[in-house]
């Protein structure tokens, strides 16, 4: 069993930065692909970024590539999403998720491949 808790959301002006954290319980965190997704009001949940168990491979949605960075610290059971140059269209509830499946090129963007989800953290970017 893996439990995920996100933190770090908030209100920021356009062009600003935030770092989200996803704290995981459970000894098997280090073997899971970690993903970040977001959901804006009235829209479907969409993929943002994912990272392999050892951090060796990362993948991003085109909309955030070059602005967001996903990372993880397996010693702390934590995944991070550094968000820079934020835009109003980045406003959403951000969720972290964990998947025991592989490979990342198949898993990353597939919501159904993630077994565990956090409760989400709100990110609001003002113009």
C-alpha cells in the first residue's frame, strides 16, 4: 500500500515559481514510476510529467516542457515538481500518482496505469 500527500500549492503571479512535493508512505516507493497530473475546472485530468524509479528517465507534456522539472529523492520517499515561468493556464489542482507498471513510455500518460493517487494541491496563477 502506498499513500501519497501533495503539498506546496498556492497562489502565484504569472512568471513566478512553485515547487510541489509528493510525500509517499510505504517501503516500495523507490520501485514505482511517479507521475504528476493536473485538472482544471471543467476539464479532464491531464498528464504533466513522470519519472522512472531511479530518476534516470523523465518525460513531460509539451505544454510544460522547458518550464517544469520532475525529480525524486528515494531516501526521503518524495517526488517533486519544480514549476517555473508559470502561466495562468497552469491553474489547476495538481495530483501526484504512483505506478508499479513499466516501461515509462507506455505508463506515463495513461491515468489507468497509476494505482495510487494523492488528494491534490491547488495551484492558482494570476495574470
